[in-house]
């Protein structure tokens, strides 16, 4: 990977180091130095806007819950096939991108989605290019998460299989994280896709994830211009040709016209013209622990902001969630164990929990590397995704970030299914190779903290009826 252009340059210029605060931009012509992080006057809206004249289909608010245990879905156990109709499509969309909670924060209304997002920025949009869905006209539809409805933005695409398109809006996350927010697009997309895929799997819909696709054609399909919004991944609901061939221009919708040129360049250098094969489906795990149905677990899931460092997790709550989360994922992962019964504190390279890379307690070091955010020291264990930059090109870098987000999303679901809590975490990039005893060209992707919750989140509401919550403030430093 070239560190002087494209995604490589973005990675280098957005890497955190100890001698610079996270919200201070690098002095480089490719980085915008005129933007103030978290500026209330520049706050982007939480969703796209579309003209009222476009057709809108209200989706059924009674969701057809298949009743499949969340752990069975994560283990890869096949589920009976349910008909793909308006209600089931709405269920899949809601369990990934629906608004389940709301809160007042700093004088503004926050719409918390079913899947997690760094800083509650929720920078993603989801479109459904439908083919043969009972009760839904064939066409390209934007999912309105507030109304739980489909806004038709274009006529039916060519292709045979209903396909979900996940796009990213860089300014929505860049408002807080500047150009580093481009990484968050892919982390959040992986988290979202973990829940969209789980919901589809639990209904036997055989979801097929693709991260290689003709970018220009998919941009045209959904009306994403490629600067203020761009496609990140496809999820086809079944085998066959994804419905992604545009037949007419899509309504573009409204987004703030703020560009982060470094992000635009990173995205464009990874663009390709071909449709790749789906990500392989891994073999099912041999067993799984009992849990509540997936739909209940998704509503229960939240981004845990405080954990109890005085309590440990049993070993099986480390081993099984990691096995489920990493099923079929080739990106290397390490786990820093602070408090797991039967596993001595230390750093391990998954799946080997018998020979530590470092055989010592790491709470203080993880706290420092994670910018003094307490979860890194309070968690029972911290999962670290990282890979060598030399193994990636511009498109492969996207895939690695997406895979790390997918693992994080699965870890969230597994943890909440089994009574634990989880949250993603940022980090000082420059310090991670030394922590892992790896070469300096290591690209650190994502940290995920799993531990014993200090509080219980309110379960999310139904479509169109989110519950009101009071945000929990995370701690800084050790207690």
C-alpha cells in the first residue's frame, strides 16, 4: 500500500500518536484545518432528505419474529426459509438500521439506531433494490428509519435478487472525527451488516455480502454522488444476480455540501468496475449456548459505556463469542485478557489461548493506548483487529476495515445474548505494533471491549415507537 496516496495516505494522516490530541488535525495540505470538530453550527442532519412528492410505502409495524435464538444465528445454524414480503423486509431493515431509542443530548434530538455507531454519529444510509418482494413494488427504495417506510428513488434495477445497498456519508462522522471518520464509515458498516445479515439468516434468506462491486454503477443506482455519499457494501437476499443495474437516474436527496478531499481521494482510489463474488459462508459452529431470540437481543443491545472491572467473565464467554464473531473472517485478531476465569491475564493471538504473546496484566497499558477511556481497562477482555499494510491495496484496506466492523458487530450480539456488554474503542495507532509485538507497518483496525455491564440499557422500541433514554456518560481514566 502506498502511504503517499489514496487510502494509504489517509491511514497515515489519520493515525493517532501520543504527542497530538485526537481532535487536532495533522499539518498537511490534504487535511482540512478549517473545520472545528463538534461545531454545533455545522452539525449535519441525522438522515438524508427527499422531496415529499416521491412515493412512500409504509412498512408493516408488526414484525414477523422467527423466534430463532441469537446464538444459533451467530453459530451459523440454518433456519427455515420465510417468505420475503414487505413485513419481513421491514424486519430486516429495522433490526439493522431502525430507530430504536431517542435521547436529548446537548439540546438536540439523537436517533439511536438498532446497530451501533462510533460517537452516535450513524453515518450510514440503506437502500433496498427490490425484486419480487410481496407488497413492495420493484424499484430502488431508500429506507426511512424514522417512519419505517420505503421512499422510492428510482425504478426497478436489472438483476434478479433483492439487494440492500449500504452507503456512507463522510461528513456525518467527519463532523466529530474529521478525516479519520472515513475509517468509521467501514467500521459502522460492518456493525450494521452483522445485524442485517443476522436478521436475514434467521429468516432463512441466505444473505450474500459483497464488498467488490462496480462503484460508479451502484452510485448511479442509489443517487450517491461519490463525494458527499458513496456505496460501501451490498447484501443480496438470496442467491442469484444482485439487482444493482440502474435503469434510470435516482433522486439524489439532500445532504450538506461539505467535502473532505482526503476521504474522497481514498474512496476513489479503491473504486473498481467488476462485481465480485460473495464473501464465503463459513461452516457452522458445532454447538451454541442458549439465548433469547435474535430480535430480543438486538433490541437489548447498546454500546456499553461503563463496565465493572471488579467482576470477571467465565471462560466460555470469551471463547464462544470470539469463535462466533470470527467465523469465516481472515483478518488477524488478538485478545488482551484482563478478567476471564481460567485464562491468565495477558495478550493472546486468537485462537491460541494457551501461549500468551505477553504474559502480564495490561489494564494500565490498554488504558493509555485507548486515550484514557476507562472501558479499555475495565473490560474483561479487549479484542484487537490489525493486519499488515503491506498485505493490502486500496480496496483491500476497505475490506479489512469492514471485516473488523463485522466482527465487532457480532461480538456485540454475542455479548448481549449471553449477559455481557460490549463497545468499540479507538486507539493510538503508533502504540499498537509494540503492544502486539508486531512490525511497525501494522494497520490497527478496531478495538472491541467486552465485559460485565455496570448498568442495564433499556430495550429498544418498536418501529415508529422508539423509547426515550438518558445517555450514560463514559468514564475517563481508572477508578
